[in-house]
C-alpha cells in the first residue's frame, strides 16, 4: 500500500467531514477507544440500530431499495420486512466489528464473509461512490442517535476514519466474482 493521508475538512455548518485514504496505522488509540466505547453501548441492541441505519439509508436514497432483491417486490413496510432486519443487523455488526478490530489487526478484518465476496456483491449490484457516501452519512446519524450525549466531533472523526478504511477495503475487491 502507498503512503496514506487523513484529511479533515469542515463543511459550511462547521461539521467535520472526514476524508481518508487507506492506512490503518492512522487510526489512533484515542479513535479506537471512542469506537470501542460507542460500539459497546450499541452492541446489545444491534438489531434495532441496524434497522434504523438501513431505514435512514432508504429515507435518504429510496432508490437504494432496488439494490436488495428481497425488497424489490415486497409489499411489506420496510420496518416489517422479515429479511431486512437480519440483513441490517449483520451489516451493522460487521461494520462496527471491523471498526473495533482496525487498530488491533492493522487492517480491515471481516468475519462471516470474505472481502472478495463482499466486493463481488457490491460490484454485482452496481454500488457506486455515492452509495458509500449515503451509507456513511446514515451510519454517522445512527451512531449519533445511539450514543446520545457521548457523541462528539472526535467520535465522528473516529467512525469516519474506520468506515473509510472498510470502504477502501471493499472497493479493492469490487470486481466480478470468479
């Protein structure tokens, strides 16, 4: 991997906008502690937070529902779809666990799935940069809601860095499955 840079920009509202390019070594101990602390708070209700996370994605980008075969022809309200909650929970847990493991492992580690499979699936369904951005925004909003007063600019930055590492790892594997 090439040398990597972490850039922090502030948007017009003064919120931190994180842009990260690779390099798990740039995930500091302080960032790791914030991610671990917030994940330990969310973990026991991961199913509910995962569902809220996906509902936020679909609220922001309703067309994203078409990317999920089990939602395409469903007449059931999203929050009652029997396949959405388990899927949302697994994605939320995988994302948060990958963030927690980032510093320890020095790279993105995925359980119950390989990065190759994840990349191939994202490729197959046409996931693009804007989808990752919507997902990142929805993730930050979900974590912010979940942790309440614990939320801070530093915590947001930590989660942004961790998420960006995960996305970079997925993107490197976004090609047709062999």
